[in-house]
C-alpha cells in the first residue's frame, strides 16, 4: 500500500510539474495556456533525450509535431488548393473560386518554426492561408522552404526569395489573374523574419519590376546581435518560446557548432569589429519608456572574431533585417507588425516599427499586451484560445483594409 501511495504521489508531482506554470495575470484562459505550455515543454524534453541518446537531432524530433499536424491539400467550395512548385521550390497554392470583378490580390506567406520546423501543410497554416484566400478573394502562395539542420542559412532565404521573384513575374501574375499593384509578403515568427528580409532585398533587385504594396510581420524575429533585450530578460521562461529555445533556433539556422549556441546564450557572440551594428538595435533609444521599465542598458560584451568569420550569417541583414541601415529601410512598403507582451521577440518588432517610422515608412503596430509568442496558432487545438482568434481576425482585417 505504501509503495502504491508513493508511486501515486510521484506521478502526481510529475504531472503537476508539467502542467503548472506561473502565468502572467493578464493572460486570458490561464489553464489552457498551462496545458499548451506543458505539452511543448514535454516535447522539448523528449527531443533533448532523443538528441543526447543519438537517436535523432533535436530539431528533427521537434519536426515530428509538424508531421502529426500535416493535412493534405484539400479543395473546398470556396478555394482550390494544390501542392505545386514555383521555381523548383514546393509551395501550397490557394486559388479562390468566387468570381472577381477584376484582378485579385496576391499574398505570399512564409510559415514560422525557427527555420528548423514547420510546413505550409500544417493544420493551422493551411487554415490561415485558406481563410486568407477566401476572405480576401486572393491568390495565396504558402512556401515550403528547406529547413535546418539539413539546410543552413542562406538556403531558407534563397528559397522564399526565389518563389517571390517567380510569382512577381508579369507572366505569372497574369496567369493567376493577380493585380501587380496589390501584392503582400507575410509571415509569422521565423516566417516574419523571412518576409522582412525579402521585402528589403526586393528594393535592391533591379530585375524585379513589380513592387510590394504591403508586408505583414507577425511576432517576427529580426535581429541576432542582442539576445539580452528587456523582452529576453522578462520572458526568459515564458510560454512556448523561452530564451534558450530561441537561442537554439538562431544558432541552428547557421550551424550545429555548440560554440555559437553557447556564445549566443551568454550574449557574447558579436566581435568588436562589428560594434557599429549595435546602433541599429540599441533598445535604450528605440524602445518606449513603458517597455524599458527598470532595465539598464549596458555596453555590449564582445566575443570571438573567429565565430563571425566561420558563421558570418548571423551578421547578415538577410538573417537579421533589423541590422539594415536607415537608407536600406527607406522605400519599404506599408508595414503591419504584431508583437506580444510576453514574448522574447517583442522588442525586435517594436524596434523595427520605430526604425521604419523614422525612415518614413507607414507602419501599423499592434501590440497585444495579454498574450505570448505563437498565440495565433492555437485556434484549432483542444486548448483553443480566444486571443488567437482575436489576433488572427485583426491580421486579416488589416490585410483586407490595406491590400
């Protein structure tokens, strides 16, 4: 009897450890958020065990979630859905069936997942892009770019950029009946990073004649320089995307070399010769007082030049769009940025909004004070979140009003 009670106690303690997580008071539906957080924490621990035992890479283990969430391309009464390729890159294409008075709008979407996991065919992304196509009566291209650890930067960027250039050709736009004056690039998290980088690169590409009308960045990752921003400090252990997981995503984007991950985790990865770049991420100048709170800005601690020489990608604007100069930002399209209060990436988006405004770019910045990174994704799971629907509706409304 005593042994059974002990086992019951240990099992209860183990379950409580996974389920109970301190949740900020302003977050709605805290028990649902706890359950979501617990499932993600358990998945991370299982991935860590598989990696340490040599069974599979950590990111490959996380990718199993993508497999479990995959849905085949299925057309319905509103949208025709097909998997195809644009310039040899897999895409999921959504074509509205509703009649149009003229040319349609076009949206190119890049999914999130830290450049390591995710798929355009995941249940949420299929729902998001299908709904976008139906509500906006738009042609939507959702890109299945190649992922780390098998493929490193700049492969992910090159994939999404080649799809974008292909789609923007006048012959392709004409084929799908898309208005060249009403095209958007969009993405969430790592996809928001890719969308921002694509929009910047298009400004410098003389081969592309079609210009974007808008870009939409949903809780985007935008810089690799300072991984100790106030948002990283405050949300180090917050739901879904704790600091160490974000560091893993960033470092795996460039290499599996643990020395880069360790340097990023301690914020000592930028060499002194790149010190001029810190002006673009100086949060003491770029964040509003309400986000600075009682944090004190300190000069950066510089790291080894060897890491930057071996893995120069983390200083490349195609990986870190916030490092672009003011001149490179001028001319970007009307921009939508969504940030979440309880998110390590919060300050990336806030600083980008500030820099874009200073460069004369029209910006709509929605800041959700009551939620966390990735909240928009949780609208189809058993732990369905009302805030996810609210964020998704706002994103769609903005596109409908501005595209």
